[in-house]
């Protein structure tokens, strides 16, 4: 792992400034860059205000409310929370195996969420940076700029997202904050007309997803930045099917090290806390999960699209699998460590999800009416899905009166916490010129964080584009430079 | 059959009534909705929520208990009364802890449906965030006092229909709460059962059967299908037809 991250000879002598538990502007990303005596970046710290009221909020509630309550955690990925909590609650009602229809409807819902989320991220958030360059004018680096320069691309991006939202709506009744998952199954059959409507559109969606992958690949391969920008070895973790194929909805946990060697595999996800633990650091509320066998220092890992393509043996659909092979070939057949490869990986997953949707829609089970099952009651439940941003754990304990007594969540953004710090450090070390922060550096830091598609909303319960504040702190602990980028993209010195 | 000669004036309509009928019942029978929460026309009225207040010859009365009198002038759908109903409903929201999106009763809840129909955009008043207890001790029934609007329906129904007296109200003002008649004060030690009418007729998500989950999808829930006013009038007329038809 990176020798520079939190491993300065004596981190305490790095005399950091004490950071207030962040300016209470929720969703405000704050970065502190700590310099050593030679003025080199020794540490980077991304501070996110984590939403911590959640446990309180859920404690004392009956378990059957939980899959719906947790959707309120986040306006961006409610479906992922709905599904992960639903799986945990399935265990509570003893639904070991769902009916084929219920399981396939959930998989369809999940694939719809992947398409909408990945399309949103790539076309709205990432493509302006990638198309126009990280240093291009601010006014251009947004979706409006993309629409101006690449109207066809922008149009397809919008329609891809819309298709994903439609899948979600058909199954949950609403585009956002619908309800579909109930303990042990689903609450609604899919109508034939909804199935047919989705089926009619899917060919085009797969076609556009292929084009998007081609763009993602071209942008990655043609950019000089790709091979230099926040490229660092790390461990990776994700859910795979027991046969090693990618599976975003269910399966076993697998982790690989930077060389591609298995750290653990075939891990029953309900036993996750034997393999993963969370470290608490004094300067942030965000926890730092690590792989137990590697320890706190070495055990951090990445999750999400890049990690999933690094850990899975193959993707179970032909078009996406061909793209995965090209992706891995670009890394010489080994592990891909470039942070910017997240974007390319995300688009391959979007294609994969689109192919899955087609397959599920053609499956007669999808129109079945047998929706709910149950079995022997249990008092502890763990649910996991590979959310668009990465592995998402929901873990609940309930008492004999059906009320939740303990809740634990690990969201993707938390898994990637250390990796995001490392990305920022790596970018800052490379692009910091002297002792002054520049708008260019700020942009680079932002691009590095954004590659992970962090759900600051999940982690902080706030919506909107991420305002970013960066501080440069010298070895003496003084802030020597500060810049703030507002949610409108305007950059100031943060003094008003 | 109503005596067609006996009528009173409700807003701009002539409403017929039977001797002894309340203003509320006569209005509903005539297809005119009067908002109400503590009243359920299937059970005896109580006149505590004051939502059904109307102005009779210049003075306010709870229409659910006020007998109709021939020739009287009754106002219900006026801006002042609409404002008052909105205010009363908003007070109910802030006095409890109502989290509609996470509530199983969402879409079937009369408080929520009333708020929608009265056009209430937000709670308006400062939340009280009272500390209230959930009683989940019974294997099949849950009492979530956070959502109780103290309409007293469970108290009345348990007494007069179930003949059990499981529920009572104690305390005053903001401290008023529903209590359970059992040695421990818990549902599990009471005589309540899952088929009690008291349990099945709570207008909100306070007293419910357990494990109801969100099994009714969007679009099929009670108040997705019809407005509260429409649903309420239709039920009333159907019951009337059964009783008197
Ligand atoms: S529990 Fe329900 S029925 Fe009983 S008083 Fe409260 S709101 Fe009314
Ligand atoms: Ni989120």
C-alpha cells in the first residue's frame, strides 16, 4: 500500500491543524493537505460530515418498516438501501430463498438502478471533465457544455438514465422512493404491458451502452493522464457469484490484493464482520474499514466498478464480457489500478446491466405471481448488494418483540474512504506547485474524488453537487493556503 | 325513508334529514363530505377532534353530534372553517411523531389523506417531538403511540363493540396518552386480540396488526384509489343503504 498514507515516521509530528467537525454545511467535502518540512504533501484527509443519526432513527422501529425507512437515508441511491435492507429483513422472516419471481424482480430493479445511476454519473458528472479536460473553463465543465459540444451523446445519456428510472418505476410504483421490497419478497407482480414496454426499449439501450463503453475506453486510452493520475496499487473487494462470475445482487465476498492474489474468497456475507473491521480516526466521523487479516495499516481496499471488474472472473453477458476482457488487457491482463479507470469500468457495468435487463425481461418467471415466502424467524439479519458505488452492508438485530435493537451500515463511500484520501494525496503530490493552491489543483482533486462517485448524500445525508474546500497546512500546523469551490462551481479563497 | 319535507340549509344546498339524525350524517347521506378524524360513522360519535365543526345559525358545533333541525342555516365549506380544519390537522402532525414515508399506513391513513385533501403543504408549526412509547409486546399487535392522534376510537370501540375496555386515555394536554388495561400496562398482558374491531379501526398507523409491511403497492392503496372525501361518502352511503334500504 502507499508508503505515504498515514505512515509518516511519526504522524503526530506532522502537526496538523485541528479541523472542526466541518463547517456543518452538509455534504461539504473538505480536504486538508498536510505538508512535511520539505513542503511535500505527506497526507491528505477528506472530511465528510457523516449522517450519524441513522442508528437512532431506526432503533426501536419494527423490522418490517426498515426497507422503506432506510430509503430516506439517501435521495440518490434509495433503491440500493431498499434492496440491502430487504435482504437483511428476509433473513429475519426466515426467507432463505425467495420465489423465482421475487428474486428476478429484485434483480431487475437492481439492474435498472445500475443503469440510471451509472448513466447519471458518467454523462452528468464525469463526462464534462473527461471530454474537455480537467483544466478547461468552468462554464464548459457541466452537462450544458456537453449538450453544446456533443448533443447526440448528451441526448443518449439522458435517455439511458430515463430508461433505468422507468424500470424502477414499473417495479416500485415511483421513480424515487417507491416501495417494492417486503419481508420475504416483493409486493407487486409485473404487468405484461410494463414488461412489453421495457422490452421494446432495451435493444436501443444496449446499443447506446455499447457506444458509451467505446467512448469511455477511448477517453481512458487516449488520455495521457490515465496512466499517471492517481494510479496506485490497492486491495479490492466485491461480491461475486460462487462460481466467480460477477453478481451485483447476491453471492459471496471476494477480496484480491494489488497483485491479483486472493485475500479471501467464498465468504458468506453474513459473516462479513469476521473479515472486515472498521477503524475510527480522531479527525473524522467517517470510519475506515479494513481487511482483518491485513491489519489497519495495510488492510484498506477499494470497492465499486473498478474493484468489481478486478475481482470477478468474468461478466455473465457476452457484450459486457468482451469489454471486460479489453479492460483487463489494457492493464496487461493484471489488476487495473488507475483511478480514472473507474469511469470505463462503470460504463462496462452499465452495458452488463442492460444485457441483464434484457435477459430478465425474456424470462417467463418475471411475470409470475408467487411473490412472498417465509420460514423460521431469526433475530439477526445481514443484507448485502453491490450498489452502483460499491458494496453496501445492512445489518440488524431485533428483539423478541420485532423491534430493531441494533443497526449497522457500511456504505460504499465508507469502504472507499481511505482510497479517496490516497487518490487526493497522490494527485496533490503530483500537481501541487509550491505552496499555493490553484484552481487547477482544486479541479484535479475534485476529479480524483469524483471518480469514486462518492455518495456524499449517503455518507452525509445531503443532496446536491459537492462543494469542496481545500486547505494546505504546513509542517508547523498553519494554514498557508485555502480555496473553496462552491456548489455553483465558483472558486474563492473561502473568506466570504 | 327521510321525510322529504324536513330539510336544512347546508352552504348552498337543501339537505333532507330524518328525525334525530345528526348534521354530519344527513350531509354525508346527501353526498356532502365534512372532514372528520375522531369520528368513524360506523361507530358512535365523540366530537373531540373538532374537525367536523360547522357553523349553525352563527355558532360553532361539532356536526358529528349535533342533531339536524328543520330550517337551520349551516355553514361548512367556508374559508374560515377550512383554515380552522387545516390548523387543527397541522397541530395533530406536530403533536405526534408522524413520519409518513416510513409508515405502513401511508396511503391508507386518514390523517395523511385529510392533510392532502385540505391542501396542507407542511407542518407549519414547530414540532413537539414528544417522547412516547411503542408497545410491541403483543405477538400480533403493535401500538405506536408516536402516531396516535388521541381520537379515542379504540377506547370507544373496545368498550362498546368488543366489550373489553382494553384502552383508555390518561393525562392532560400534550401528555395525554393511550394506556392499556393490563397489570403490566402492556398489550401482551391484556385481553386484546388480533380480531378486535378496536385494533382494526385506528384511523392512523398507531394501532395496527404486526407484519403488515408495505404489501399494497402504490396505486392500489386506499387513498390512491379515491380521495378521502369520495371514499368516505361512498362508504357512508353504502352502510346507510344496508341499514335503511
Ligand atoms: S391508537 Fe388509534 S384509534 Fe386509538 S386513540 Fe390513537 S389514533 Fe385513535
Ligand atoms: Ni446514497
